[in-house]
C-alpha cells in the first residue's frame, strides 16, 4: 500500500486543486473512527461532510446491502425501476409527507430539480426564487444563483431571479415578493452558513405567507436529514410541511444519492421529458439508502441524535470555555461560535487526531455519526474542549 506522502503527491499531480491542498490520505473507516495511509487513527466528529452521515463508516448493514445488490444488479437505464429505489422512496415518504421522489446524485442536483419544479408549478412569468443570507444550496449554476455572492465570483451572470433576504425577517420576505415570484428555498438549519437557526415563529409565518401568495416552499435538508437533528427531518421542529424537500449526503448511507421529494399536489409537475438523471436511483445506491433508513428505524437513531446532542451541548457549556460565545444547533448538528479563527482550531484538531470542520470564519461545526458510542463522543469532546481552552 502506498504511503500517505506518496498518495498526496500523486493527488497533487492528477487531481484538479479545487479543494486546495489535500490534508490527509485516508484508507479505512469504521463507525466514528478513520485511519490515514500511515496508520494514524482519528475520531470522526464530522462524518465526511455528512456523507458518512448517520450510520458512520462501513456499517455492516450498509456493507451487506451494497455487496448483495452489487451481486444482483448495480445499474440500469431509467426507463426501468427497481425494488431498492421504491423501498427508499417509501421510507422517506412514510417519515415525512405524502408525495413522490425524484432521484439524482447530490444535494446541488436535488436543488436543481426543486428549482425546475418550482418554476414549472408557478406558471409562466413567475421565475423569481427567494433565499436567505448565509444560505448554501450548491455549486451548480442554478443552485449557485440561490447561494450568497461570495460563492458566485467569476461565474456571473447568474440565473436571473435570485433574491436574498435576511433570515428570520418575515417582513423582508413579504417585501421581496412580487408577481414574478415563484417560491422560497430555505434550510431548516443553515449548516454551511454557520449553523444558523430559524425561529419557529418565522418558519410558521413563512409557511403561511407562501400559502397566501401561492408560492412553493422548498426545504433544503441536504445537511439536516435524515435523523441528524433529533427529528427525521428538521422541518418537523417547526410544525410545518414544505411543498418540496431536497436530500443528499446522509440519505445514501455513504453512497451518492440525491432526492427531491415533491408533495402530492406537485408531484406530477416534472412529467415525462421535463427532467432526468441517467444514474439517479440506481439499485446499488438505492439499496444503501434503504438500508440506512431501516437502520435508523431499527436502532432508534432519531432519539439517539436528540439525546447525544443535548449531552454534547451541556458538556461544552459546562466546560466554561473563555473563547466560546455561543453553542447552537439541534441534535448532532452543532455550531460553536468562538472569538478566534475557526480554521486554526480545525487544523489543531487534525493534529490531535480529531476530525471537525468550520462554518464561516468563527464557527466550529460538529456532526459526528449518530452511531458513535458514548465513550468515544466524550473522548472527542474532551479533546475539542482542550483545544478551545489552549
């Protein structure tokens, strides 16, 4: 096996450097632990940007589902269907709201599908989409048009009709609506923007305003679901239902799955020829996603996320860390706002054998797998607290 130095050198030679210099070459994972090519072990408190998601690395149920399906059929054209994609769609609908699923590979693609659906549903002449300051909906051109300007630099002009307003300001939303407005995109928790929380009052007022004005409400749950926030889907914290929900990252159990779920009223808007994705919903990826959802059900991971998240918040707050200004989030999606650059803490944590990340300049982000055991979570938090106190 190649050493870490050899893999990193080859990476710099053959891969486009859009992520900057790669920091590690990782070769193995198990649960909430991961190892680099030189055998160093890390505690994973970030679950691969959510891709390893709720079930961690190489969970036996996920591995077996992938292995079994790969031996049967792993790919077919989308003139056909398969049992795993129906199973996954059924589980998503049963835990959320009545509707139908479109499959793709990623969160950005799921939001592109949602964007097209909203424009079609709204009708001719209605094309504007409202989104929120500090949001993040993806890097494809349509999704990027909904995302803050700092990500758009160099790619202008954007798709016309993107309108940004402040989070938790229902008057600003109302003022932004005109006869050309089609819908609203919102993250139930802004994971990339700093783990920012809408209030329940705002979300309920937003739902009511969309109903009044005939707008579709899209909840981008690419980061927040399934189960991560202590609910199956984070919109459920607010007592509302969206018209459209987008999913990715954790929903595939570690394999690339994107989902656009449209409520029954809108589910047939993307009719034949209106949208597509060649490899969306392929049997092997769908089987991993269905196994992930079943694992959440069987192991009670929704409740576990709520329990562990509450413990983690209490542990951090009781540690009385001078640099910590606020701890926010829900379940096991937590943001720790600090008074110094978060990137420095991220790098120090990596040296200490901990995977964390940051959201913006001053927020440390924690999102461990929901299967992490109590002792390992405590060990990881103890190390993070020590770094923050250093």
